[in-house]
C-alpha cells in the first residue's frame, strides 16, 4: 500500500480532504456569511426596478423583503439545531445550495408570486447556512487567539456586508439588470459548496430532536400577521381576508406557545424570556429593527422615485449610514466596560428616534442633504450604539451552554421584528397615501395633460408631480409610526433593562461578533 493510499484510508470520516489550510476554510465560511448578510441591502437598492418590472404595488412590494426575513428569522434556530444534529458541514453545504437555487429562481421570476416564492426559499437557505457558518468556526479553529481572529473576520464581514450590498446592488441593477442581484449568488454559492468538503472538517453529530411544529407555528403565525397588516393597507381593516389573517395569526401563535411549553427540546426556550433584562433586550431589538427596515425600504423609494437617483447613486447615498453604524459600534465596544450597557441603550434609542423624527418632515422638495443624509447619520449612529450592547446584554447571566440559544433568539427577533415593523409601517403608508391621492386628484384632473391622464387610467397611480406628493406624504406619515416604535425601545431601555456594568465583565471577549 502506498503512502498516499494509506493517508486516504486512514482519514477520519468527515475530515477535510486538505488539512493545514485554515485561511481558505475561513474564507469559505466568511463568504457564506457575506452572501447572506448583503442579500438584504443588495435587493433593497433594486426594489424600484423590481416594482416596475413585475408590477408590484408599493405596499405589496414590501413582501420582497418580508418573504425573505420571515422565513430566515422563523427558521434560524431550527437551522442551528440541524447543524448540531446532522453535522454542521453537511447542513452548511445544503443551505448554500438551497440559497443558490432560490437565487437562480428569483432571477428568472416573471410573476410576483414566483419572486416571492424564491425569496421565501432564499430565507430558508439562509436560515440553514448562516448559524451553521458561525458554529463551524468553533469546530474548525482551536480556542484561543486563532479562534478569536476568525471571529474578528466573521464580525467584520457581518458589519461590512450591508455596505457591500448597497454598492453591488447599485452596480448590478444599473449596469446589467435587477435580476443580477439574484443571479450573482449562484456562482458564489456553487464555489462555496465545492470548496467546503475540501477545506472544512465535518463536526461531531449530537443526538437531538427537531422542533418542526414549533418552527411551523411560529413562522406561520408571524407570516399571517404580516399578511394581515399589508392586506389592511390595500383593502382596509374590515376586509374578510384581513380579519381571517389576524385570526389565523392568533391561533398559530398561541399554539406556538403551547407547543414550546411541552416540547422536550423547544426551538425557542421560553425560559429565556423569564429574565427581565433578556426580555427587554428582545423588545428593544424588535422595535429598532422595525424602524430600520422601514427606513431603508421607504428611503430607497424616495431617492430613486422622487430625487431621481440611479441605483448606483442610491448605493453611494446610503453608505454614510453604514459608516455611522460602525462609528457607534466602535464607541460602544470601547466604553461599554467603563460605563455599562444602560447609557448606550438609552442614548442609542434617543439618537435613532431623533433621526426618525427628522424624517417625518420629508417632502418632495426635500434634498438629499436636508431630508435624507442628516436623519440617516443620527439614525445609524444610534443603531451602532445599540448593536454590540444588545448582543452582550442578551447573553448576560446565561449559562455557557445556552449562550448560543440566547444570541440566536436575538438574531431571530431582529429578522421577525423587521418584517412585522415593515408591515405596520406599510399599513400606515397605504392609508395615508390613499388619503393624499384623493386630495391630489382634483388638481390632477384640472391640470394634467392628456398623456398623463391616459397613464393614470392605465396604471391607476398618479404620475409626477402629484405622485411625488402622495409618496412623500405616505412616507412621512409612516415614519411617525416608526418614531413610536423607537419610543417603545427607549421606554424599555429606561424602565425594564437593569443590567449593570459588572454583569458584563465575564463577556468582555464576546463583543466582536455583533449580529452574527
């Protein structure tokens, strides 16, 4: 038997085919995280073009984001559990391939329902591979400086993915087509899936149970609630399907609580909510994520449809908010051990609320500098102060073996809160914009050209400049609701959360992985 044959025969099952390449293994894991993280912002920039190509209404367009975040947030904990039970590398590769397939289907979508189905499948793929990618770092790199450096790279990719997505989304949409914000994931995903068995070891499998019923009832309940809000934006609160959606949501969410109370290995350990600090942290994250998703959604529509920015210009226009988030995150990381978490939670919510309050003044005459940039900088800085702080507060006082569940639940709360919040803001937007459209209609009929009237008869929406008035009024009114959501976060930070500086001393080494 030759030496090479002996090496092949003695290789442990699941071992990487090429050892000694931790840098490549980290690059593969980080590439997966980058692809999942940037998917939200890369699609955001393309939304106006998706709306035009597939004839979405402004309210229904929000499903392009919600279909992804609902399945991603709803299945996130189940995806992490699958990696532990079935093997992390195996599940990681499956999630990547599912994400890639969904991206391909999304790029070829010809009808709104086809794109939404693909986005839901993308969310499922992301929920499978994202938590597994973080777990693979712990099984690939030994504890100590090497693992800490790997976590640092992972955190940097998580933080910078949004900015990369903004620019990539603008370039792909402007130079090629909105479809390429989906197609671009396919070759990257296939390359990751090919390299993973070569450079990444398979983890040890642990016995356990899948809480499928818990995942179905929680995700279905939230989806029904989001559908109810968005349906109400178009059809009103007395519509039969609107009421049925909310009724279904109540039944499913109550069933979810009952299932989790009886499950031997629940997907959402309800005991996590027994601690006031942790519950408060989840409420703050849910509220802030709701405002953040709404801000990105509506401001993208404003800068492209009202200010007339190209997709590339829109991507650059949003970069300052990413920089502001990073500045806030660095400051909180630096001074958190000195001041403790509460000042950052309160100050972050105040800055975020001021930014949202400023955006309630947006009009068609607002410029980028006065109506977009200033509010975004305040908003981003406040969010940056909160991200690291919330991550640490969520795992404060948690036993080591439950830290993953606590942080995973925080991430799921961010995704689900974003979907729920966006649906609420879209409902407010829909009601306000319909009211404004009725006010603008007499002036439109009196002054519009024959061509403009023909376009209105065909599309059912007012053209510019009347349409700009409708859009801006709806956005400004929706941001009033966003201010209320941030107000809930501020009240929770002031009156509920009681974490002290000493509570975080044991966690000083974990601040590097916010939102992972």
